[in-house]
C-alpha cells in the first residue's frame, strides 16, 4: 500500500504496517526502510505461522500450538536443517514475535488448543 501511495503521489492511509519499497525499485536500496520482522500465516491443513528476523526464520505448525522449527537462512536457504534445539533463546524470541503479530479474526478460526485425539 505504501509503495502504491508513494508512486501515486498521495499519502498512505494511517495505521498501516506497510513500508514503501520505492527506494529499492529506483536503485536506492541504501535508503530502503525495513520492517523489524516479517510475519505470515497460512490457514490450510491446520494452519502454519512463520516469522523472519534477519537471518533467522521460525516456522510453527500447527499454528499456535505446534513445535517451532528454526532455520539460519544465511547458511541454509533451502530450510533443510532445523536448528531449534541448538538455539532455544532465538526460538523463544521468534515465538514471542509470532504471539505479538497474530490477530484472531472471525473469518479464520484457529483453535489455540491442540485438537482432541479420537
């Protein structure tokens, strides 16, 4: 949104977490503002959360209740080796960001409790 607004020459709506990437598009990446972290969710198959901060990426499945995997994207861009056990402090920090970023919404019902076993 912020990128489109800047390109259109208008102010972006207030209270967005959007950052314009016009500096990157115009070859001024040294002036590019960055988010503190990136967060996303997928609701298919029980849900999945992911957060990236710097070189670290954490993935939790199922959403809210699953085991968190950790990847060092500088060393493992293909996310082949889960290194969560070796970096519990990083896992805890990224899980905290997941909690901060997650917003319940009536269109996306995800239980915060593990599914009952049958």
